[in-house]
């Protein structure tokens, strides 16, 4: 290594930033996470820095004395002017003040790492400037491993450790710390059960005995449309905390691979016309595993709250006193519209979004899926491929033209993705010809305003943009 990573104390010390522009503001933002006194040296400040000065978070000086620089923790040189930066660098090095100057890496004493901040737990990542892209990718990966509330747990355990009896054996102290920071309390804390977990940790430290029991928990996690990089950070964290994962048939293997290696993975998927796992059986196994004190992740494609039967699984868990949470995911309508580069809502075109389905519970009549379709509305039809003809006829009966463009997004973000656009009148035939039989969302927009032919300025530009979006057409109100 050409650089040794080390943390520099900033309490009661100054960090000096030479410069008053964008780069200086960027360094000031970065330093606001610590407790140093931030001093900016410049004749003029940009708006962001001036705002920080006005708020009292940054001190502004036109010049700074040598004795102050000698005592500074370090300094940034980012004036944006090469000659001025070089003169300042020479001065700082003569005074022995550690310096970081992005424009002069060979003359800099310090490099700024990428940070994963869970104060007081901080992870710093660097590559000596050789691979900043890899540095940021590593940061993103570590972000998914550390719950955002982890710092609070660290501070709590630190306070409790300070109150332990002086004659307690090092072995007992180590066991308590390991239990609180690596065992069941940490996992429950990450799930948001902070108050109950804090009480449990306090009781364990008071008695000197770690409570090895753990309450069960159920997380209904949205896996999104398919690609693993469309999961939320919280979804990834829950997968890595899980003891058992119950997953659907639409969940991709690359998403499952994000789960903890020791987590049990159980397929409970349902194929159309072949319900190998009835819902009541899924409810029962979820509850049974949670009652064992395990963290259960019910992994569903899309968003659990959108046609995911989340209510039934939540009710089953609540009936047994099991705590639950929903981790939302990107739903098919959002993913499909994004893949097609078209908005679901747009000012002056569609100010209402309807999520509906062409299917119903077994034994129930099929729903009137088009009842809310009207001008100014985008309707997303889930699980409706088999009902394409019925939806087509109903929409035409409501006033849609057979030539109205319809979008269909199939297997969005998966290798088998298809993005289809066709006239409403040929919807059923097009889906059949494309071999589309299941995982798709049908998007229909009924524009609701008139685009005048003689518009000017921003209105004209907006109208032109709408006319360029496939599938939108001008209609009379």
C-alpha cells in the first residue's frame, strides 16, 4: 500500500477549506458529518457555502494565520486556480499541515475515501485513486449489509458496557458484547424493534447473562420485477438477515442469491391452473417458522401490497401475535412504464392512475376492470392476458377507438423481456402471436385534454412532447 488508512480526530479542531466555489462546497458537505470547526478561506462564496455560513455551520474568513493552520486537523485546497492552489500548497506543507488537493495528487498528503456512515461505525473505502468506480461499487455493496439504524445500537451497547461492574470477567463482557452486537438483538434492532430490543439488552447487561431466545418476525419483501439491482437496500438487508425465505415462481435466481448463504429457501410458487401451494398452506408455514423464533422473509415479485395477497399472510401472523413488516418493491406498472420510457401520469394528459386486475378469486365473478377508465386516466391491468378480449371489448364500448395504442410489458427487466405496442382492436391477436401467456401488465392511457394547434412557448413544447410519446393521442373533452 502507498497510503495507510487512519481516522483523524476532529473534536475541538479546525478543518480548513481554501476555495469558495462548487468544489469547496462539496468538501464542506462531506465534513459536516463530523464535529470539526469548518473554516472556509475565500474572498467570495457560492450560494451553498454562503447558506452554510448564514446557518452558523461554517466559518468564513478572507485569510487565516499560520499558527491556526499548524493546529488544524487538515486542509483542502480547492480554489480552482492552479497557480493559487500551488502557492497555498507550498505554504501548508511548510507549516506541516496535512493537505488534500485534488488538482495536485502527487503533492497531497491525504486522499478522501468513500464512506459508509453508521456513526459511530464508519467504513472508509479507497483505491489510491486507481479505481474510483470500484470504490463506489464497494460502498454500495457495504451499504446493503449495514442497517441504517445500526449506529444507535452501537451507542446503546457502548453506554451499557461503561456501567458493567469492574469485577466482571473479560469473558462475560465479551459474551455480552458479542450477543448484543452480533446475535439476536442486532437482528431484531435492524427490523425496527428498537425499544423492545433495548429493554432486552439492558436486562441482559444488568444480569450479566445473554438472553439467547429470539422473537419471530415476518417480513413481506417486494422483489421488484426481476433484476436484482431493482431491489431496495432494505429488501437486500432483509434477505441477508433471513433464517428462511419463502419465494414465488416469478422471483429470479439472482435475487435469491442475495439471501444469507445459510438461509433456508423454500419455493411456494403458484402456477396458473396448478396451485401446488394453496394460500392457507403458505400462511401456516410462515406462522410455524416465525413461532420458532426465526426471521421469515416472504419474498414476492413486484410489490407485496399490489395483488400480492399480503393481507391474508399478515392476518395469519397477527392472529398468532407475530410482528410483521412490509418492504415495498417496484411494481409491474412502474417497471413496465419505465422500460418503455413513458410516464404513467402526465400533466394535461393523465392525472389519475388505476391499478386493476382481470382476475378474481376462484368461484367469484370476474371484476369489471374497466369501470374507472375515463379521460385523463392511465389504467394498468395486472394478470389480464387471458382477459385481453374482454378488456378490449369493454374499452371500445366505453368510447376507446380500436386504433388506440396499448402498451404491454412482459417479463420486465428479465432476459425474456418483451415490450409490445399495438392497437387496442388487435390486442388479443397480438398477445397470442407474441406467445404472451402470463407475466405481463397492460397499460392503457385515455388522454383527457385538447392540444390546441396554435400554442406557444412552454405549452407548445409540452404538447409536442406529449405527441411524441407513443400511445397518447389528442381527444376532445
